[in-house]
C-alpha cells in the first residue's frame, strides 16, 4: 500500500479510537473517523499477539492490506480506517477474509458501490 494511504502515527490511531465510530463482525473490528481535509482515505492495520507468532501476524497484515489495496476504489474517501483482526482470522483463506472485511465495511455504510468484489 502506498505511503499516502497509511495511517502510521500513534496520535492518529488514538484520535480514531477516541473520536471515531466502530463496527464489528466475528473476524474484524473497523474503527473509522471522517477526515474532510484528506484527499483519500488512510488505513491502519492491527493484529494482536494473541492471534499468533510474528510470522502469522505479518502474513495476516499483508493479506489485509492487499485486499484493501485491490479494492481501494470502492472505499469511501476522506476517512481514517483502522482494521483490527480477531482470533478466527488466523485460520481463514484469502477469499473468506476478503468477504469478511467487506462485510464489516458495508455494515458501516462505507462501501461506495454494490458491485461484486474484485478478485
């Protein structure tokens, strides 16, 4: 994911946690906060140590970022997003993870289109 799409600073994460809204399903929690000054959206990804060792966590992080990168045209702009993985994600396949991520995004009404997800 390109640098302009990254949410990286602790203060930005804290602002989204404190002032943003959240939506969840069994596999993911999505925190989101409107940022009208932004030209695009920014994404932060979090995977807890409870989910697995570093290899597992990094693989999950890469998969989550890739799913968002491939479908970034369908996300609502001018928002900061934090996507947090829950324990069941560790055993999921890529396609199931993609469905679950976009389920929670649709649930939060942040998905632009109702078109099928790109594969």
